[in-house]
C-alpha cells in the first residue's frame, strides 16, 4: 500500500472515530424569580451577571428554574446563540415560572419537546400531592448536528413545601423517562430538587440514575448549592443536581459548583452547577 495513502486512510479513520464522540456541558441554574423584595439582589440589578455567567461558561444546555417570562425574554436576547423550550407552569403558556431548557442552537437540532406537570394528572395544568405551587418538568430530544448522536435532556423544579410532592415527583419523572426512552438514548436530568442528599426524593433519584457530582472524575467546588444571597455565610446544603442515565455510552468527566460573585454579591440565591460529559 502506498505510504501516503496509508497515512491518509489512518487519519480518516481516526477522524471518524473522534467525530462519533460528543462532548456535552450541562448547567443547572435556579436564577431566582424577579421579586422587588430582594432589594439589592433584585433581578434588574443582577440580570446582566446571570447572562454573563452563562455566556462565559458556554454550556450546551442550561436547565433553568424560577424563570419568569420577562426573565426568559431578557435571557433569550442576551445569551449568545441559545434557543429555549418549555412553557410556564400556571397556564401552560407564559404565566408563572418556567423550568425551561436553553440549548445551543448551532450545535443541536431539537427533535421533540414537551412539558408535563408534577401531579397525578401530568398532561394538564395542575397541582400535585399537596404542593404549594404548580410544578413542571420540561424535556426535549436533541440531536448533535455533527455527530448525529441523540440525547434526552430533562429539567425540573420540585415543590418546596410538600415532602410527599417531592417524592412523588421523583417517581413520576423516572416513570416518564422510562416511557419515552424506548431506544435507550443517554438521558440528562437537571433541576432544583429541594431535597438534600439524605432525604427521600434525592435517595430515590440516586437509586435510579447516576449523580453527576459523584460519578465525575474531577469535582471542583463546595457541594452546597443554596446560598440565599448571604455572601458572608456558609451555604446551606445541596439541593440542586445533575443526573445521568445508567448508560455505558455516557460518562461524566468534570463537575463544578460555580460560586462566581461580584461586589460581594451572588448572581442568584442558588449556585449554578455544571457537568461536562462525553457520549460515545
């Protein structure tokens, strides 16, 4: 075989192998709703910090929680190259908070999307299990435009009052993932679960999916994710997570709790978390 041709053939094979590998950066970020009582931490004074943080880290997907419609519109106008899926929880349109997913539209093609309610009647606007608020989960099936690999991305926000609602919500989401994922594509689930690692909802998730922070080869930052805008105090526990399906095709390479600040303030009352994953 001609040596030049052989080298060309080898480089082509290597390129094809590498091309089939998809690297994904997933961020989960409770941005805190827009409420005047936050005073110096209100949305108007920190919205550019939230957008700037996302633009700097450039995640492929951002699972957002407590996103109100005006916040959603601001982010879509100020994030670089993102599109969004999801509807608001109070009317299935624009009223109330979204658990939306932002995605890099130049890298991923959206194949399917849906939002369901965390309740016994998930296909309609509804409260679940004595929850204080309506709660939702948004998901989409995405295809990487270059590698053609497909991945499910789910994002949610559990109730902050009802322990029963949190546990039933965890069960419902796992049930939904099993229903829609007939072809066993890799799955990522992000969210504010309002549940510490020792509590039942988190334990249920650990039993059914891999926790990115414990699966990761490299972990950076403190595990606590809720700071309450209290810059001078230690954060109070981990309630935000990124989970991945138990699929041999997906592995977690890095995980970080991002404690970025400005002028002794935080961009939100939650720290964003981010996992870097590889799909083969």
